[in-house]
């Protein structure tokens, strides 16, 4: 088990290196620099600034320096916010995105899985068709449609929640709902589909025959097997949350990492672009590892198959 | 066909007949054909003066709610929303089709080659797919579109370039199962070359699967493009796409809700139809993976 985790972690290093190199060249190829303003800088000043950031050196030297700094845990200085390091800028925004992401994931799980269980318990009745219809719509309506609609109804029409900003629990409601309900839809469909298959298995019939209550069969006996693919889906779900967070954070003006990335692209702030991309890559790789470990813990068969 | 009881397929029934028995995917197909035909005929309609030019501004007019003069109203610059919706649809649907074609090409070649060589190479190739699919690909697409100057062809390529992974995985699994079939063994023993086997035996047998998953790729690809456009990093103004129109609409949703609602509904309906169509095709042509 320990060796397996170690092996997976070691596997991440070359992957992350490839991500760094690819993003590095892409970000440096972006036309326009962070110092291009409406009023051009005097040539000498620009030269000084570029020398400070090492931009006057050949690209491969810059790449070498960047990886060297990275090995020491530094993401370099920001080009748009002088005096701030990228570590500080990103560090200040991580808690915001983590809170938003966790609450959304919680909403997704608390809505998606029970809905899937209920739908599977009465297949092809209204209790199945109505929630599954909503789930299909939820899959097809992207976050950037759902988010504005939520804001339109609950903020502008009803005035229940603030339309944008950050700071109190009521600010969290709309963005977390926008992200969470969109993620709940595929979860509900997945749970229903898997449970429908598990319900046909012999051990479920045995449990029913020996008089286990229907609720216990559904939520304890069947769900443990039915939940396996749902746990595996945690990886893709996290990826969807990440890309959804760009839109939702920009839309509701949440000062998180997603908004930072979009702003950095518009500002051509190369170190921030690199830093956020790297952060997302690490987060997603780790989440996939966690999903695999959780699956192994729930299903001894996959644990045995592992090399 | 009418005599056959529901959900029981005759052995002689073709996939196409099975597809047509279910009503929803057929309706979805006709809806999509209609939308696509309308969108792609919009330059012709404009040339015939049946439809205003999507670029023509009328600043004096400003935003007008849907009504007799402009059926779907106008945007802030007084541009006709119907004309823009059709033009945007043309871009969005083109991205969907062309990027899917790119994804198809890369994914099928990758999958077939990996499975055909087999052994450690196949393991390694599939591990690469696994790892790449856990990366934040949306960020890469955004970067690519910015680097290459929001050129429409680069958007096709970038979106297609990250959407081939599922296709590669499915094609690889399918090809591996084909490898042990008797007709392939027969072809090998008759001395057919490996490229010949791939072309004559693998690809024809894979075509159904490929078609099904291509249909399921289209909505994802369109979503990705709309997403990039929504962030203001997609196609360039005055060109438009559905994602960009939704973005413009969400900026002014308080004053002009129709600018948000109409493109959103059309976009969501198109995506919904595409997934119904994809599910229908999968159930009809790939019955083993169909859900009970």
C-alpha cells in the first residue's frame, strides 16, 4: 500500500515536468507582454525591468532558472503586481477556492447520490423519470448558463442572496449551488445506473429474502457496491469543478484561483499563469490518487489486482 | 416492425431499425438537422435580404425586445439577434464537427496502433492516456487559443487535440477484443499484411463504435468552445458563437434578459438533442454497453 502510493507519487514528477515545460513555452509564446501598456515604457526602463525578471536571457536559460526555483518551492515574482511573489498571490486565494470547491462537492454528493438511490428504487415511475429528466438537463446546461440564471432569479428578482462578492456565508450560496448542482447531475445518473445493476445480483435478493428492511438493503447493502464507479468519478468530477470554477468565480466575482487564472491570462502575467496551471495539475493528480485509494479501500478486488 | 413487441429486437433487425424504434432520438436528430440547416443557410438568407446582416449595427435603435420587426429582438448595438444566433450557431456547430473530426483522427489512430502493437507498448500508451486525462486540459486549451491569436482554426485544433482521449481508450479496448477473433486469425494465416488487416478488418468492425462515440464527443467539444468563448478568449468580435452570446447576455441580464435566455435555451436544447441522439445510437448500434 505504502509502496503503491510512493510509486504513484514518483510517477507524478515527470508528468509535472512535462506540464511545466509545455505551459512555459505556451505562456511565453502568448503575444503581448505584461509591460505593454497604453503609454509605452521608456526603452531603458523596460530593459531594466526585463533584466530584473530575467526576460533578456534566452528562453532555455529562463526555463532552467524557473525549474531551479521550483525545486526550492518558489514560483517566482509576479509581473503584474510588483513586490508580490506568485506564492503569496496564489496562497491568498487557495482557501477561497478550496472552501467553494468543498461545499460544491458536498452539495453534489448530498444531492446526487440520494437522488440516484431514490430513482433506482422505483424505476420507470415518476420518482425515477422526474429527477432523471432534471439530471439530463443538468448535464446539458453548462455552468455559464446555469450561473447567470441562478443570479437572475435568486438575486435580482427575489433578492435572497447577494449577486457577487465574497466574505460571508450568504455570498457562498449561489456560486456553490451553481457548481454543486451541475456536478450532482452526472452523479445521480451514475448512481442510478450502477444500482440498477446491483439490484439484480443474488446477494441483494438474499438480503431481501432474509428480511432486511428495504431501506437498509438500498443504502447499506447495495450502495456499497453501487458506489464504486461513483468514487472513481470523483477524479473527473474534480476536473469539472476546476473548469467550472473559472466561470463561476468570474461570474460571481469570487476572489479564487480560477478567477486569478483568467485575469492572469488577460494580463499576460506569465509566472501567475504557470503557477496556477501547476497548482491545478498537482491538485487533480492527487485527487485521482485519492479516488483510486478510496476505491481500493471499498473494493478489496481492485486492491489485489494492483501491481 | 409494428408487430414486434417493444424492447425485443428481431435478430435480423439492423442497428438503424433499432434506432428508429425509439422516438426521442429520432426527434432529436430532426431537431439537429433543422438547426444546422438554418444556421448554415444564414449567409444565403442574408444575401437574399430575408435576414439582416449579423454585423449591421443600429446604435440609434439600441436593444429591442423580441417583436414584429426583429423576431428575437436586438442586442445593445442594435444588431439583429436572430441573425447573430444563426451566425453563432454556424461557428459553434462547425467547431463541434471539425474538432470532433480531429479528435476522431488522433484517437482512432492512437488506439488502433497501440492495440495492434500490443504488449508493453500498449500498457504504456494507455497509461499515458490515463495520466493525460487527469491534467487540467481546459487551461491548456485556453492558453493555446490565446497564443495563436484566437484564430478559429486553432480553436478547432486545440479543442480537438484534448478530446481524443476517450476515443483512444475505447478504440484500443475494442481492437484488442477483435485481435483474437477467428476472421482475423484467418486473415493472418492467409498472409495479409498488418496494415491490410487494420484497414480491411479492424476499421470496418470498429466503424459503429466510432460513429457512436463521435456523436457523444460533439456536445463535449461544443461545450468546451462555448466555455472558452464565454471567458472572452474564443472567436473574435464581430464574429460570434453561442458561448460568446451567452456571455454578452449575462452581462446585461437585468435590462435585457432575452439576450441571455434565447441563446442559452437554443444552446442547451442543441446539447440535449446531441446527447439523446448519442445515447440512442449507442443503444442501437452498441447493444452490449446499453443500460438496461
